[in-house]
């Protein structure tokens, strides 16, 4: 089991309010610093962060991170204040979220996830990426602060990493409470609505088997490569927010199990 401690990341930047043409296409090099990758550390008891890097524009454009040779990469998210009203803050007027994702890997690459093949994680779902958002924490741990796209209607709310080897994919999820589940796999309309009104972080999570955020990586010796994010969009677009210069405090965890069991 992985036990996460609280990780606090405060973005010490002042950003002037500006119109955001959503989708986020990452054409601006500064976009590299607005997102972070979070990996479990060696103990599995905390998350450490690293910066993504820019890749060339065109079919291989966007921001990217290298896959590790351990199944430890859990999150690729932003809590940057320039996204207030579009990816963080009150998103109750939003109807959906979408992202274009892909991988660039050598042909022999084999993806894995934490706990693969063990009795405690025997569901067999391949390594995948899906939407995640976190409400601003208002006190002790609450299952209702963490939400993952978990549609039982269709399969376009997540992407299998192995499938991405064949080509880029756009994933989509509606901001409808029946298509999302919380930390313990529960669906709750009131809790989801409240969380969507106070989003502190938004992005993608990585997991496999029975869990949504237990971490993914590449089997050592099979290949190498990186994950790409070409755009990240919410619908509809949002007018300028005068509070976009306010720097939020992003708190991850405390997670007490290896994140989310998928319960339809």
C-alpha cells in the first residue's frame, strides 16, 4: 500500500489577468512552468515534483515528461492562478473538459503500473491516464476533495497508454456527477457540485488495475519514451477573472490508500 503525506506547493508568481484561449495549446513557452509532474518517492509515502519540458510544435508538440523505469508517476496537473475560471476556481458553469494526449516511445516499450499482478491489485485494467481534479482543502482529509473521471457510459474519459502508441487521442468528460467518483469510489451529486465550485488543481492522473492514481512507468529494459499533453480544454470558455493574480495554495493528500478503487 502507498501512504501519502501532505505535499504543499505554493506558486510564488504574480500573474496579470489575461484572456485564455481555451484550449491550452502550450504554444507559449511559459506554459512549461504552469504544470507539474508528481511521482511517488522511493518510500511510496510522499510525492515529489518535477517540471515538464516543451516538445516541438506540430504532431509532436505540447509539454511532456519522461516515463520512469519504476511505476511511480501519479499526476500531471496545474494549480496555476492564470487558469482561474478555466481550470481552477469556480467551474460550476463548465459543461465538459477535454485533453489531447499522446506518447512518444520506442516500439518495444511495455507500460506497467504499481501493484500489477499482485493479489491486492488484480483487476487487470492496463496503465492509463484519466482526468482528475482536487477541491481546495478546507480542513482534515475528506474523500469529497478528490475526483476522477469514471464514466460507465463510454470509455472516452481515459486513454490506455499502450493504445496511445498507435496515435494521439482526445479524451473527454462531462462535468456531470454520475460520470465522476471520489476518493473512495463514491458518486455524490451534492459533494461533486460543491467541489466543482472550488477547484484547486486540475489535470491528469495515472494508474492501472483497480486504482486510478497508483502510478505508472515503463518496464526496465523494454524501451523508453515520454508522455505528451498537446492541449487541455474546458467548455465553455470563461471571461477574464480579476482574481487571476491571486496565488493559491495547492495541497495534495493526505491519501491513505493508493488512491481510487474503481467502483461502477
